[in-house]
C-alpha cells in the first residue's frame, strides 16, 4: 500500500498488505494474519523442491540487478559437507529507496520467516540479516522479532519442531553505502573494512567466511513466502507485460511529487498512470521535468521516456533507464538538473571505498567540475571532460559504484545538455560576485 | 623540548586519559553472546564497536585497543575498520548528535534550508562543530533511507521524519 497513504485502488498489495498495521508486528498478530504458514510448508518440502517453485515463479532479485532468484539458489549444493550461509541484504542505502525499511518496520516476522525458508532451501543453517546502522527502528523491530521467534521455537535448534536447525541473526552495519554491494557486505560482516571483493570466485563458491553463500535482498526473500503459499503460477500470472518480469514490485516514490511513499503494483504497470494517478501527480502549479526510476545509480529519464514506460525490468531498459531498486525520484521544473546531478556525484565521491583509482579519483573529480558549473564557474570544455572521465569510470573497477556515478552524469548531459550550457554561458568570472549573487 | 607522541592523542586533540575497560559485567556478557553467533572472533568487531559507542558515546583509541585484545586483532587493524565506517565517532560529540540527510532526493525537497535552520537554532554555527553549551553537533549525512519523508534527521538514535526549516525549533525543544 502507498504507506503512509491509504492503498490506492490500482495497487496490488501483497508484500505491503500489513504496512501501518501495528498488530502484525508482534508474533501473535503475525500468526493471526497467516504468518509462519509458509515456513511450515517449506520445512515439509525438500530443499530442491522449494528452489524449483521459486525458479518457476520467475522471481528476480529486487535489490537492483534483477538476477533470477531460483537460479541463484540452484548454484548452492546442499549436502556438500561445508557450512552454507544465507545473507539478507538489508543495507538499503540507494538514495530514493526506502521499501525494505517499511517491510522490516511493519512486518519483521515476514523477514524472519523468509530468511528461515531461504536458509533451508540452500542448505544453510545460519542466516544473517545485515541492516544498515541508520535504520534504528527496523533494527529494533527485527531484533525483537528474532527474539520472539527463538522463544517460540520457530527458529533455532529444532525449527518449528521439525528437526531442522535454522539460526537467524541480525547484524548492524555502521554507515557505508558500499556495504550494500554483496561482497563488501560479506567483508563487513566478517569484521573487515567494507571493500568489495574481486569476482570470481562468486559467493556461491566462496562467500561469507569463505563458504558457499547466497545473498538476497529483503523484498526478494519476503516474496518467496507468498510464492510458496499461493504457487508459482499465481505469481507469474501477475505480470502485466513482459513474462520475464513477474509478480508485484514495491516502488518507493520521493522528490517533488504530491504523495511520496511506498506503492506496490504489478510488474508492467504503466509508469504514466503510476506517477499522475497513483502518486497524485506534480505539486500544485509545477510540472515534472525528469525521473530517476531506480535509485540514483540508474540513467535519468526525461518525461517523454518516463511516460511511455511500462514498469518492469525490460520496460525501463527499453525507455533509456533501469528498474534498479525501485526508488523513484521525481524532479520538477523548479530544480536545476546540474545541481541535482552534482549532488548525486558528491554522494558517490563520499561513498567510494577508494580501492580503485578510477572510482576514487573519478567520483571526486567529476564532483568538483559539476559543482563548479552549478556555481556558475563552468567552462565550455567541462562537459567533454565530464564525459571523458565518465567513460574511464565505466566497466573498469571491482564493483559498479564508479559506473553508478558515471551513469547519471552521462544521461544528464545527454538529456539536459541545455541546462549545463545555460550555466556555462552565464559564467560569472569573479568568485566574489558569485558569492554575493 | 619534548612533544607528546602523536599516537597518544585522539584525533579530536583531546588529552589522553587512562582507559577504563568497557567490557565488564553486562557488556562482557553481551559480547560473549555475540561471539556465539559467528564462526570467527573478528566477525564480532562491528557489534563490539557498537557496544563501545553506546556505553561511552564515542570510540577512543583505548577502546580500540581493548576490543583488539578481546577479539585477538591488532589495534591498528581495529582502527582501520573504525575509520572506514562513518557512524563510529572518533572523538566526543555533543549530547545530541544530529545527522541531516542532504542527498539528492532530500536536497530537492529543501534539505539545505533544514541544515541552515538547525545550525542557527542549535547555535552550532557550522557543520561538524559542537555548540558552545556542548549539547549539539550537527552534520550532513548521505541518505538516511527515508527519502519519501523528506527531510529526515537523526538525533542520536532517534529518527525524525518530515523536518522542515520551520518546524526545527519545535523539534529541538524536546532535546534540552
């Protein structure tokens, strides 16, 4: 539902059904609304059967990459004699995204249940939920839910009394965007600096503590609960356009829009209707100018592209962007695009782990140039320099933070070049004049 | 002329004080319980540092050495980890540590005005500085993950949403 608003009639509430319902936070309340039925069902199945159901549902990773979840799970080989781990990535720090926060705040038991199912399906006895340190309320809720679940024997040595061991632990991060990158998260969990690792080896071979590991986003895991109970066909049937994108998706909407919040719609929902109808359109007297549909790491869309988009993995790519994490940032005509992009670049410069030169130097250099242009001291050659730096920042580093910084710069210059040029043409030569103005 | 060795000073320039151990009694028990969750001692490092910060308000070099000792790491390693993460304070901060999100989504919804208003009403004057009465420290933070509720701020561990330049004085009344 469009928390903090009432559900919109065009939403399809599955994961967000209990947002805003304080009762569903407790174990008793959660059981009343059908909680832990999926885990009971899962523990009665063979792990391979669960993986097959998830494969058949077409569920894809909701953290940003969109990798098929069932396939990811099938890389794990239960019974190979090694300890396996499940990591739940709850380090939601992509600017514009705040859906996992609401899942954990309102339905913490849904995630405990999902982690237990996921762990069982991949042959792991331990699941770690890595939550970013700033999420104090979700952390408190998750800690409480885990404690309740242990006390009730739902997880632990003998989960649900069915003779299987499933441990779930909450791990608190300490403020670093990069720890949302899967291998950086594993390093951080191991008590190291959150530097991403070189791949291969992939986590399914050597992940957390060097053991086979699967890492999934909060929303992905929670969707599995519903898939197990209602079947893969039901989930697949919710796709409105491309059959490769199935189920529902939570979109976090923020920026210059009438009703910001979390909205859950079926994959393939028309983006135009979503922005103008479900989320209430622009603020009074203003007009939309641009949309960043999947967190700041994806290409910026102009309104022509956005209004023609169908909201699924393929739909966003067809219209010049990506679904990403589903964090929709709406920018209206009151904003200066150069300033917006400069602030995005500053974010990446701040969050670069500084392992790779292209990223460490590139993000900071691009930020300096963009801020210079925004302040009215840009030079004509700056745009070419920015594009040049961006090219060197793409595809050359251990993780994609560097690429993520280049993406809004390149798409911004391509789609809103005139805004850059206006600022450069009005160049103010004297810094004192600029400070006064 | 003799200088105190540089390493004896904490980054904030405070005179070194004898370290009083953090991990005694209940905090020690908490750490021991944490150690059962992971196959390595090192994995308890971040949670251990959180315990330090919660009980002392910041992570001093003495605490880092204590944690290093308990987890069989070197103090240099622990410091390397502490300095990587933004949320560990390496020097004492005001009684109320205020973090304001100014990342793009909040930035386009007026976060800069919230910062100005906070700096004015807390009398901090500038980002990162502590107010003369020692009550407040205000810093900008990158994305608090509550973009739909712009502008979110964090006062110590309390999350406050939808802050505007105008309702800052009213919010600050609670933190005196």
